[in-house]
C-alpha cells in the first residue's frame, strides 16, 4: 500500500483531484493564463510539454516519490493549477509540498491558502506525518514569502543544489513544519481565510 493513496480534497470552492492525463488541456490552459512557463524559477510546463509533465508526475507516483494533484475551481470546473506531495519518506513520516503553481488570475486569492490547508491537514491528520517540508529557488522571493506566511521555519539553503529549466544552477531554500507546530499554524490559516477580503 502506498503512503499517499488517491484522494480528492475540497474546501472553499477549490478541489485537489489526483492529476491524470484527462487534465492535459486544462493544465495547458491554466499555464497559459499569465504565460507562467516564462518564469524561470518555477516548474510550470511549456504548452508543448504539458503531457510529458503529467506523464512524469504519474511515473513518480508509481515509484512512490510524488503524488500530484490538479487544482480545480469548483465554480467553473476549470483546472487552475497543480500542487504535489513529493520527496515522500514513509520511514520517517515526512513529505514535502511543492511543484505548486496557479493560473495568474487565481494568484493572490484564497486558492493557495486553501490548498495548503487541505494538503497540510491531510498530511498531519490523516497520513500522520511528523514533518512537512517545502523547497524553493533562492530567487523565487514570492514563493519564499508565501511559505513563511504559512508559518514554516527556514531550515537553510542547499547551495548549488539543482538545475533550473534554463540550465543555470540554483541554490535551494528549505523550509519545514513539525506536527507539534501544526495546530497553531492551522488556527492562523483558518483565521486568515475567514477574514473579509
């Protein structure tokens, strides 16, 4: 049995559905909203690479390393992005949340906070994780700020850690949240989501 089993997570008009090839056109459309593949510090697929992006995610799911979700706007039924559990290590009950991106028209909305609340709730309260982690490019300042707003702690920077899509070598900023910190982070996330916008 896999550590992460297929599941649909939903709240506040947003659903996380296990990513499949049926999401190819929707994912391509979401990426086109803002031409997100042009942002060099993200993992958003270029239009012609969308199918391979999904196939790679499915292969990683089969290997037990990544479980990717399509993010769906329940009001329109449209795919508006993707997010994943990855670097899944059942032996120490740890995983990371990443490969996250949203169509430009849904950025700076309740979507990211809702998705993170759903993913962290499932990780800590259903999967029994002790630690949830995040990683991001050292030049992806928006991602770093978003992770820090969640209440995650900065663990450090892995220098010369990975290749960017343009072939340059990036440093990777690592963050984590422990299960004992989750109740306060959950309360803060709910408070932020319940505030009038």
